[in-house]
């Protein structure tokens, strides 16, 4: 069995333009999730609360994952 150190890495290209993800390209099928934690300068109380929920979900989802960039 081939170790993960010898296995070629999956190439993923993320195209961002205008501050938005426009496309994600990969040589194989992947589970891609985007967490947008940006807030406008005029965010409402409910938008701030929603961002906190999204940030907590992100923190939960990345546990045990390796940051690659």
C-alpha cells in the first residue's frame, strides 16, 4: 500500500474575483465548503449573530484537519 507521503497531492484551484468565489476546479471530486465570515461595516445585530454561528460551525468542522494554505 502506498503511503500518503508518496501519493501525488490532489490539485485544487479556487478562483476568487470581486471578493467572491467564482469557481473551484479539481482533478477529482472533493467535498468543498466555503465559510464566508465577512461582515459589512453596517451589519445588523442579526447578521453579527449569524456570523458567530457560522464561525463556531467552521471551528467545529476544521478540528482534526490540516491547514494546507
